[in-house]
C-alpha cells in the first residue's frame, strides 16, 4: 500500500508532465530500483525490471512508427541505425534527466549514497519502466503525445550526426555483405551486485576475436566491442 506522501510525489511528477494514471502501484514499481528491494528484503517482482522489459518494447514501437512516418524515403537500414542510437541508454538517460525522473526513483541506501539517482543506467531503466507502467494502465495514446516531443529534437540531432552509424549495425552489415557468419558477442566476465553489474564482452567474426568492450549494460559493452572490431578490421578510423 502506497503512502500518501508517495502518492503526492507521483502526482507532482505526472502533473508536471501533463500525464495521468489510474493505478499508482504500476508507477511506483516503475520507479523502484532493484537496490531498494534488495536492501529491504522485498521480492524482485516489486522492482522495475519487468516493467523495463515491457517499456523497451513500447519505446521501440513508438520510435519505429515515428521514424517510419518522418522519413518515408529512408531504407530499413537507415531507420534502424537512427533508432538504435535513439533508444540507447545514453539517450534514454538524457531524456529521463530532462523530466527530472531521478528525483522520484526509490533507491537502496548505498546506491543513493553513490549517486544512483543520476547514474545513466538507472535513469535509462527507469525511463523504460515508466513507459511500461503507462502502457499497462491503458495509456498508449497518451504515451505517443508525451514521447514524440521528447524524441523529435533527439532524432534531428542523430540524423544530422555521424553518431547514427551504430557500430554494431555497421559490423553486422559488413559480415552480411561478405557472406560470413554474423558477429558473435560473448560475455567473458560479469561482476558486481545485481543492481550495479559490469559486463565484459568479446566479439568474434569468423571465429576470430576482433574486439573487446566493457560497460554497465550488455548493450554498452557490445557497442564498445563492435567499435574496436571495426577499428581492427580497418573499417573505422579513430579521430
């Protein structure tokens, strides 16, 4: 059962964003980090990880629809490149910071003390879970109206920048174009508590190791590994 104080906090958030929700339990869960449930010995089902999984799919749907409509002349590959950076952890963390989402995330004591409310991975996860909560509440059309104004300037910048050329996408296109097996990303090391893990990933092309990367998410580590692979294969020059 949510306290009146928590409901008031959530009301301030959705009021500022011009959103509405019927079930505050969903929204509270979306903004509950795994460190909070861990330290308070609560079920993992009470943190935002499942809603993050759902929100990721909702974000892809809305972003894909928007990009498909905005760029009718772009190929599937071009749309995919833009979308990959648009829904990356870095972009999502920036969007979450823009709406001050970190202020409302329930964190464990140690995570909070270590600056967890501004940690990019936490913000990105909470943002996706936030979308998932409104979807379950039957507010998909409301999410479109909320998300598009946030995404528009990001898409414009990505489209005008070389950053849209996602390293993983380029490496995959290279292997497909040369008729060889798709890149194989293997986790070589995984450490840290559940709420603050670090992943080390190695990428193989034709069973040969061509790149390595580490990061706070598998996506980040894979991107870094792909970046190194492109450099080692002579497909990307370091600036």
